[in-house]
């Protein structure tokens, strides 16, 4: 994946997150600022997702910790094989909302 494809892929990821949170009536606010996508919950807790262009990675930080994902086999996955979408679903649940990606 080249840098342009990386940015395009991340934009699609962020769009899907925002659409699914809205479609499933999650009470959150989403904000994109530069290379950072933030999900803010009612209690002001946050999930932060950012793109790391130099490494071509997607990073996720939440109450459950921090995770790094690389694009492998048409999916974002951590070194241990855990999928980004599964980690995000668990992270949102840890903040009190239920959503399926």
C-alpha cells in the first residue's frame, strides 16, 4: 500500500465508524482534526484513532489500552491477529455504548 492508498483507506474507515455510530443511535460525538479521529462519550471519555503515516499504521487508544494495526490481507489487524473492528467494538462497549461494525 502506498501513502495515497493508506490515506484513502483510513478515510473510508473513519466514514464507516461515523456512519455506524449514527445509524445505531450511539450517543457520541465524532470529530476529525488532522490525522486524529476522536469519539467522545457523554461522560467526556474518549476513544482516539489516529493514522501513523510513517508506519502506515492505524492506532486506537481507549479505556482498554492502546493498539497498533497494519493493513494485512484486506483488513486492519494487530500483530497478534486481532482485528481493528473487533477492538473498536470492544472499546465502544467499555465506554457504555453498543455498536456492531
